[in-house]
């Protein structure tokens, strides 16, 4: 059974690193989508402009293509954005959450001067090796004080 006291209380850590990570993910999604959507519309309008010999036939042939593109861009892309954003938030916890926790615990240690406790490490934290090394440094500082 999992230890519930070791879980984060907030779903989104309001830490600078997490916000930067989420902005990068959003920009990485919006940029290519805007480019591809613009290229699709440009391609359709260019095709229409070059084939103006029989505009009525081209117009009737391109309407279904426009409808499909609009459906994909209008419905599919927001669903994909929501899914990718939810995954980005989830994965950002693995490094932004531990950083916020480390800062809080180190601030407490510095303010109180109490270096008897180690920093908490969760098994799934991506920064677990770094936290373990900081704990080793704290342990060595404790031993050298004694």
C-alpha cells in the first residue's frame, strides 16, 4: 500500500521551472500546428487560383476539403492540445515538484540550523540521484562537525 503522506498536495506546482517547461511545451505544439494549418489553407487557395479556368467545378471540389480541414483543426487539435498539456503537467511534476520541495526543506534547514534530517526522496522523482548526493553532503558535514 502506498504511503499517502509522501504524495504532493498540489496538482500543479507553482514553480518557475514548471511554468517554463509548460510554456515550452505549448510553444512546441502551437508553432507547428499554426504552420501546418497555414500551409494547408495556402495550398488549397493556390490550387484554386491556378485552376480558375473552371471555377465552379474547383469550388465544389474544394468545399469538402475545406470542411475536413476545418473539422480537424477546429475539433481535433484542441483535443490533442489538452491531452499533451495534461501529460506535460504530469511529467513536469517529476522534476519541478522535487525542486520546490528541496528548496523548502533547505530553507527550513538554513533558518533553523537543524541539519539532522535528510532531504526526502520519492522513488519516482527524476532528481532522486541529485537529492541522494545532497543528503550525502549533509551527512558528511554532520560528521565533520562532530
